[in-house]
C-alpha cells in the first residue's frame, strides 16, 4: 500500500508511535511518506520505501501566526497526487485531522478519493481538543475521518464523553518493538556511569510539560532516597525543567539527581533503570512507561487515563491517586526493598509488554487500511 503519515516530528509519544509505525510498514514492503515540518526525530533512515516531505511555511508580515494547516493540506494534495497515495494516516487530531479533511476535499475535486485514518493520542482530546477554541473543528474532523482509532479504551471513552461523536472509534493500543529493547539488554549496559553498584536507579522520561507533574517526580524520589541509596535520572526537555532543578536544589539532593536532556537512545538509559516514575495528571496511554517496561523496568504511576491499561497494579508496578506522592514513594520502596521483589516486578513488566508488541499491533493497522480501501471499490 502507499501510505502518507502526518505527525509531530518531536520527542512526544504521538510522533514516536507514528514514526515507528511508518518504519515498520516500510520494512514490510509498503511505501511510506512522512509529511511534517521537520524530519521526525526517530526517523533514522530514508529508503526507496520511506520518504520524508517537509511542509514549508511562507512568512508574511501580516501573519501573527503562520497558517500551518493551510501549508500542510496544500503539501498533502501535492504528495498524494504525485506519489499516488491511497491512505493518509494522521496522528494527533490537531490540526492534522482537519488538514487531512481539507486535502481530501481538494483531492475529490481532482477525482482522487484519498482515505483518511485519524489516530487520537491524548491531549488532542483531553486538554487541547475539547477547548472551546478548537472543539467544533476537532469534532468535525473526527466525524469526517474514514476511520478513527484511539490509543486506549480510556481515550475512547474520553472522546465519547467530551464530543458529539457519530463515527465509530476503534481502540488500537500503542506498540513497541520489543526486540529493540532485548538487543539493548544484551549489549553492554553502562550502569556504572550513573550509579554505584549498591544504588537503585529511578528514571523519569518526558517532555517536562505541566501535565507530567515533574515536581511530584522529585518529591517521590526525595522520599525514596531517604530510605534506600539511589539515583534519579531526569531525561527530557520542557517548560517545567527549571522548576524541577530548583526543587532538587532546595531539597538538597543535587548530587543524586542527574538531568540528561533529550535522548535518542533511551534503551541505553532504561537498561539499568530499576523503577520508572510517571506521576502524570493525565495520560491517555503512557508510551514512556511501556518502553520502560519493555526494558525490564517496574513502573510507579498515577491511576489516571489509560495508565491502568498499561501498568498492572501489584504486578508490573503500582498505581496511585493523582498527587499522592507519599503512596508513590511507599510503593517504589516496596519494589526496591530487596533484589528478589525487584526482579519479580521487572520480569512481570517485561512479560506484560508482549501484548503491545509490534508483531501484534502492526497487522491491526494493515487490516484497517485494507478494509477502508476495500470500501472504496
Ligand atoms: O497528547 C499529548 O500530550 C501528546 C502526545 C505526544 O505526542 O506525546 O502524548 C499522548 O500520546 C502518547 C502516544 O499515544 C501517549 O502515550 C501519551 O499518554 C499521551 N499523552 C497524554 O495523554 C498526556
């Protein structure tokens, strides 16, 4: 099949899922075209099966905000026509589903029937999408997509609750290439670079936005390190990073917290992580937690959104109420208390990720594409 993928090219989970999906589809022989404003960060190769088309913006003094949707839909018309694409799979509704709908209408005038698959990822529904400034357009784009998928049951329910949805929403869980983490596990793991052998390692990876509750990460770790020798790795960049750095300093734990910035090789950091911390205010799925689990890491998270569909309480880690840092610290300590318990949680976490493997999820998307194309005949 010839598939166009639209996504944010950044470190965010929706862009990561879209990029991994595109690369896996290309591996299976499909022709994949990424259309976005930068080369996606996880797109590590281009081939005759895998292409990237940059959306270029034209500056004009009248524009206070550049009309990205306009440039994107124009580019989509160009790429679909030139490369005879059959499907546009757009990740994150805002503004991608809207731009894809406009492209679809423009292509219709040329006698081209392009199918639009929209995957909802999270804040495009829960935080931003339902804001009055966007809600009508987001609802319209969802209802006018040929297929709509959501990355968890929780996100599907949120979408049905927040919008007036006439379209069916299919749940297709996020996935990971479990082998990638296996390979890294076997490679030399540089644990000694960050911690002493007797220390536990806790890690948080995100884009440091307010929804991630970065200060809770620091507060949980502060309590944990009082009871057990440990280090905290803070991986990522974002608006809340400064606050976290200040809190770390205020609590006097600067020696034990390592801020690493964005990383292209999270497998290499996760391979020596014992516990992953994700105390988010809302999380439609929690891809970062799944990646951690695939690398044999137990997860301490909140019980919000789709997190209970990924992290199993008492098995792969623990779930706590939002903001309950005491409970999250207590749970982390329960996992870290002895090697045997820690190993059991780590093993369970790894085992649980099998159902989210690339081999299981990729055919689901391929079936979705085939069925929507069959409908056109
Ligand atoms: O919705 C967002 O905040 C952005 C998005 C992203 O691009 O990082 O994250 C969402 O999509 C991920 C991939 O499907 C999910 O794993 C994240 O849970 C989800 N984030 C939130 O719901 C906050």
